[in-house]
C-alpha cells in the first residue's frame, strides 16, 4: 500500500474502513512508505489540527506488514524504469508489487497510470469489502 492511503486513514478518511473491516486482506508495504508516513504525520497533524501523538498511535496499531527490501530488490531496476521519471520515491513500492505479483492500494495517479502493475483505489477496495460482507 502507498503512503497516501495510510495517511488518509490516519486523518479519518474512508481508507480506515479497509483497515477495520478487511480482515482477510494482507496489507503490505515498504520501509520507504513507512518513512514517508512518519515524515508527513506532523505536517498533517498541524494542517488538520489533529493530535500528532494520536495519529502516531493509530499508525502503530494499523494491521500492515513491512516487507524487507531483500524480498523485492531484484525488481528495483525494472521499477525504476517504469516509474523513475515520474516519481522515483515510488520505485520500491512498484518493485514490491512486481515481486509479489499483487496490486498496489493507492490513490496516486502516477501509479494508477502504470500499465505494468495493477492498482486499486480506496473506493475499489471498499467495493470489494462491501461485496464480501454481502455475500
């Protein structure tokens, strides 16, 4: 998952429903994404007049697994070719998606526009969650 969906959850956005309701999903990310979230928590807390401590506490409680870079290291060169010009900071996340052959949960257009990986927006994941709950 990308930093933008985690940050959305931390400020009370719809993404929090995925963390709460989608217990069957394995939510994985990279250390770089975790670092980006930690970097932006104080910024968002100040901008939204939220408690930084509460945001950090909620972040620590989210059900997510940080995958070691060794697991996707071989895919980094390919990922850099795919996303490097647009946003090289997303290369690790793209490499992880390639290595695991899994979609990326993001609302970032740079990632959504990539044809080589599948992406799911929060709205798409919530539709899946709702369909699982209804049958």
